[in-house]
């Protein structure tokens, strides 16, 4: 295994043997991208433009495809890729809640894409007369796989609640509860395996039986950002090109998408904080309501802000992009190799330092960690791809970050992440080089560091080698984006 210092000294091209290459594809060729585009869409893999975002298939799937079309247009200036984006984006916009006629947890049908796979949820328990008495909640994801079973207790006035989530292989049992003590006893047991809390709705006893839980539909800023970012990029590309603006199809779509993107982004205005981050608003049915969002989730929508600022010059988007950039930059700590290292959660936030019930931070997750230590893990490579994308966009439009900042982000890859395993290029899991060797779902995201490869072309050399050595096929939406980025840097980045 090569050391991270060897990569930092620019030894990548020499250290990776050509014999390690096993692929028949040239990942810097548009023919490869076009083949993968056809294969991905013909095969019906997760993340098609006709899918909903209930399971995150738009936010973490089709969003990459749309972004890939933008990068391929920038690489080749062929409007074929703008046409591909239009085709898919129109289908994605047809999947907005307001078009489908569905609502979020508040009963609002909004011009965005709701999700139920990363949310919290629960079930209302009724008494013998059908009146609601308790709402049993779980802040564990996959909550729709969980079942609440109410059993008899040791007397007529007592009952037992069992919350079982077989997919997570977790069971939480609360025995001999009463109508008067159920809420406090379950809260006192927090965090139980299924992160259970209870809300009192009435005074009766719940009827016995098994009752499935349901996840609450919520809009996540990161999903909105990932989906709208390439649409906003399309707007920027067209608005800044006199040639494209003269073509009615592209001008008309730019106007349409600008309205759609603005409307979708505005869904999250109540979550915005001028310090430069978004929050999960308290009482929202998500794990960790009431806390600051992770860097990648705030910056996911920040990408859209940056492109809207570039396309329109709107002071709102300029201010918010700059605020996000300043907040993120404060958490970029250089290590001994002058590479940037940063945490998954903002170090200034309550999640990072932990909180107790007495702090009254969160309704769905009443306590976390043991203050002053909470969730202090480093960012992983895949989510870092969102962070790096934002940093590149903010720098490109003079809204944040210096060349030195982006050089440090490039060294995050070459000094901390890049490595080999049995002669094949791969990466470590976390941006500080920790976590051991990354699984395929992580190291195959390596080309998403292309926005900073200009400051160290060894990023491109190693990321391309990762794809060569692992003979990557057209598997996911992110595969398309990564191949598009390899094309993009091969022609534009240097």
C-alpha cells in the first residue's frame, strides 16, 4: 500500500502500474458516457427521472444524472446534453408534490419532492372506543418497517408496548406502563434501541394489538439542493450565453426552471439561519430535529444558491452562498500535510458537542451523546463530494474560498484519501484518512473531487485510475456524474 505522503509528492502516475488496468472503457471519452447514459436509463436502475423521491431516488440518484449532463455540456459544448437535461428535468418536475397532489407532514402540497426514507414517524394508538390516547414515535430511519404491539400488563390498568423494527433488527420493550406514567417512563429509558418517545393524546388505555408505524413525509434541504442544482446550472449556462439565449427552446426552459428552482428552494427558508447553515426545525419528524444540519446537507442547497447567484445576481442568493462558505471554511482545519480536514456535523453546533434532555433541543431525539462530546466523526468521501462541489461553485463565482482553500481540499484527496489496495487504486473512508479502506460505494465517488483537481492534477490521475482498476460499469446515477467529471477535467479542468 502506498503511503499518503507518496501521493502528496505527486507519485501517483509512477506508483500505479499499468498492468492493474482491467477495463475496456476510456472513462474520459464521450462515447463511454453516452453508452452509460443509454444503459442506465434503459435498465431502469434506481434514480430514474420518473421515480419519486420517497426513497431518495431523485436526491441521491437522478440529481447526479442531471449534473452529469451539465458537465458534459461544459466539456463538449454540444447542446445534445442540454436536450438530455431538459428531457429528464421535465420528468423530475412532474414528480413534485404539488403536481402529484401529495402533502408533507404538515398537510402542505409544495413544489418540491418529499421523502419518507430518512424521516421519523410513528402510530397513534386508540382506546377501546376509538379515541386516540398515545402516539408512539421512533426517530430511527426505516420507521415504516416497525410495528408497535400493545400487550396486557400485570393488571387491568397496565399495559406493555413493544416496538420492533425487523429490518434494523432492533426491539424496544416497555413493560407495565400506565396511562399516567407511559410518557415519562419511556422518555427515561431514552435512547432505547428504536429511539422511542411517546406523546400523550388522551387519558384512556390503548387497545391491544399490533399496529404498523408510518414514516412522516418531509422535505430535506439536501434533496432539494441536489435536485435543483443542475437545473440552476442550466439556467446559469443559458443566461450567460448570448448564443443559447437566442434559441427560444433554451431561453424558455431557463425561465421555467428558474421559477421552479426558486420555488423549491423557498420551501426551506424557515430552516435558514444567517450564521450560514440550515437547521432541522424543532418538532419536524426527523431524527435530530432542532439541531444544525450536517455540512453536506446545508451545502447541498448552497450549490443551488451559488448557481442562482451567478445566473441572476440576486443579493439574497449571493449573501446566503457567502454565509455558507464562511461557515464551512471555519471548519476546514489544515493538518500536517496542509490538507483540509473537517467534521460531518458543524463543530459549532449542539449535535457536535452533544445535548441532554435538560437542554430542550429536540422533540424526536431528546438527548444525544455525553456533552461536551457528541457526534464528532469526520466527513466521509461521498458526502465530501457535495462539500467540494459547493466550494468549487462558490469560488468560481467569487462568493467564497481562496485558491489556497481549494488547494487544501485537493490535498485532502491526494494526501489523506488516495491509496492502493493490492495494486488497485482506492481510497480511505474519511477525509482525515481514517476509517480504513473505503467500501465501493465510497471510493467510486472519487471523481467528484474534480472541482478542485485544477490545484493538483494528481486528483484526476488517481480518480481515473480508481475507475480503470475497478472496471466500473453504468451502475448508478453517480457513476454517470463521475464519468462526466473525468471527461470534463480531461478537457476543461487543467
